[in-house]
């Protein structure tokens, strides 16, 4: 409080590129001076005794830390706390994106591809060199039988667990307003998509290859239609002739 009272009012100044440059130069100079002041040291190998002391020290630190921790009262996570946490995550994401500068994408040149492949090959070679030599063991019939038995046992255990826990039981899901809204929206989207596909396919046709069997069936159907039409037409003509004859007889009689 006394420190803040003694501080007067100040005018904030923006961070200019010149100030950024000076700050970076100062950091580089400090790093160079620090490295110059560091003398030469003799590296010592990490012995098993040092590893043991290090592990013991970590265990002691963990025990002391747990002893110094007092009893606490757990507080439930309220909806307000959840909302604040989500808002904080969104603010952090926005601030992180604003802090990112503009980058210039560089194309992957053949030289970069070559260096990448060489690095992968070097890593593979070094990995293989560090691997010890192993003795291959033949796959005997006994090993094959044990493997198949193990697979059968695993399958049986999985099937039993499935029947006991899942089979015959329904998963109950609450029908909340949000789920109903999503379901209605999905129906509308499906309807719009269906109509859109129907409008696109309207007026088009699907070509069908005409083979001799199709031609024969088509001709037979045409013959049946003609026979049926001609039979009905013949009956209509005969009925019309009978009606005309009957009208003539009524007129003359």
C-alpha cells in the first residue's frame, strides 16, 4: 500500500519497434556475458549412487509436501464456475490468436524433401545400431495352440461380459428440449436436402441397355395391349350398330 501511494501517475507509452529491438539486443548481450562468465567445468557421469540419492530426495520431497498440506473442504463445481471457466478458455484462445503474428508459408522444395528423407534414414540407422542382437525362436505347434486358446478365452470372456452388461438392456436417454430442437432441425435439413436432390434429378432419365429379352417382353406387352384394345373396340362397334338398328325400328314402327 505504501509503495502504491508513493507512486505518482504515469503516462503509458506504446512499445515501438525500436524499443523491441533494444530489448532483444539487451537480452542477447546478457546471454553472451553470462556465457563468458561461466568457467570450464568437468562433466561427471551419473552413477547408480547418484540415481539412488536423486530418487530418495524426490520421495522425501513428496512426503514433506504431503505432510505440509492441511485439510481442505471440497467445493462443488457450480454452473457459474463452469461458465466462468469456459469464458476464460475462450478469452485465452482469442488472446493467443491475437498475439500470433503473420507468417509467410514456405514451399517444400526438393532439397527440403531430400534432407528430411536423409534424416529419417540416419535416425533409423542409429536406432538399429542401438538395438541389441536377439535370438529368434521358432513358432512351435505348442505356441500356436496356446495362442489359439488365448484368443478363444478372450472371445468367450468378451461375449460373457457383453451378454451380462449390454445385451437385452436399453440405453435410456432424456428427451430434453435441446435434443428435440436438434431433431427438428435435422428433419428440416433432410427435407430441404431431399427436395434439392429431387429438383436436380427432375427431368432426367436413367438410360437402360436394350437387350433381346427386353425387346421380346416389350413386343409381347404391345401385342397384349393391341389385342385387348381391339377386342374392346369391336364390342363398342357392335353395340353402336345394334343401337342404330333399334332406333331405326322404333322410328318405322
